[in-house]
C-alpha cells in the first residue's frame, strides 16, 4: 500500500479502550451463530443457508482452551494473529474437517510497533504446524494499494456472545492511527460505526479482542483486522481493528509466513502519523 496524506480535523485523533463482545442488531442464531450447539467442547456447525458464513471455511478460527471467548485466526499453518492485550495461553482448539475438536499448543508470539512505540498487534506461533489431515483453513491478508481502498468494504466481523461465536456484518468507514494504553498513537486501525436501527449491523463492545474481521475476496475469506479497541470520533463510536496489512513489512522481517491478496505483500503504509482517513458510511451490508 502506498501512503497518501489527507488533512482532517484534529478531532479524529482517537484514544480508545479495549474491545469486547459482538453485538448484532436483530441477532438471529440461524444467520449469525457459527455453531448450533455444543460450543466449546462438542460444537455442531450451523448449516443454515441463511448463515452469513455459509460457503466459507471458518475452521481456521480457533479458540483458547482456557477462555473460549478468545478466538484467533490462522495466517499460515503455524502462525496466527491477535491483540497483544488479549494474548492466548496454553492450547488453542479448532474444529477440524471431521467435526472433531483438535488442540495445538501455543508456544509464543511477536509484538509489533507503530509510530516508534509498542502496538497492540501481535502474531502468535503454535509449537507444531497444523496437521494437513485436520483440514484446518488458513487465511490470506488483504493488502490493498492505498489506505483509502479499505473504506466502504463490506466486512464480516467474528466475535462472541451468548451461546458462542457469532458472525456479523458492517462497512469499513474509517482508517486511522489510534492510541491504546498509550498517550500517543501507537496503532494503525480500521473501524466500523454502528447503526442501532440497521438490521444486521454489528459492533464489538466487552472481552472480544483478538477476534478477526474478514472480507469476502472473490469467494474466499481474507483477513483485514484483529479486534483491538472501541473509541469515539466526535459523537460517533467505532469498533477498531488493528489493520493487519500495516504490519506486514515487520512480519516479513521476522520471517513470519503469510500470504496476501490481491498480490504478495508490498511495502505498505509509511503510515499517516496524526492524520486519519474518514468517510461516512453510505450503506450497511444487508442482513440476509
């Protein structure tokens, strides 16, 4: 992604608080719940044709064995992304292609920087690669040319609520630096506002950090962000992910394996310092 500077009001500078659970306007289990029952020990997939994840492979989104509200998406057979303030411990569970829960040990992680400071974005590692026989998915990172290219994207937001994991929808309408646990901007994120009167609109709000946000990239799920924070810009509240593509140069420097779409990762964002990119949402992804 190439940098592009925009002048915007100072009110776009954001101090945020850690992200939490996923709220969906008009939540419908058939449409939004990943599992019909049994989560987290014996989960049964939601096979409804109305499910937002119908036709997509969510097997690469695992959950912590010690806290099933913590979910993490795989970017390769050994690495996954997460929010540093909500790191996994012990083992991670996945539902494999045979419908069985399989476990892998977490062996550590890498925390990255933005604006010369430690950020909330991190990449974790499993002690052993995923077993190909388990058929667990991995996800490419969406790496667009410019920050503005992310604005207006229809996104699928993974999170948790009563009964287990959920999948909701929204539209990306802000890309900006933000401060989390810091007096200065130490993260670069992508955000989604919330319309309580828009059926299907989604926002994460208490314990849901580290869960992923996806886009449907020509029929496959591609990762956009990792839930990190909730903050306000003027009167509007935003759910904010760390934008994964902003950190791919650092990931490459650490020899962390990943793939990117639409092209292999390029030197992406000499990021925007105190400036932010904002566009009012023009639409919301339909509920159906």
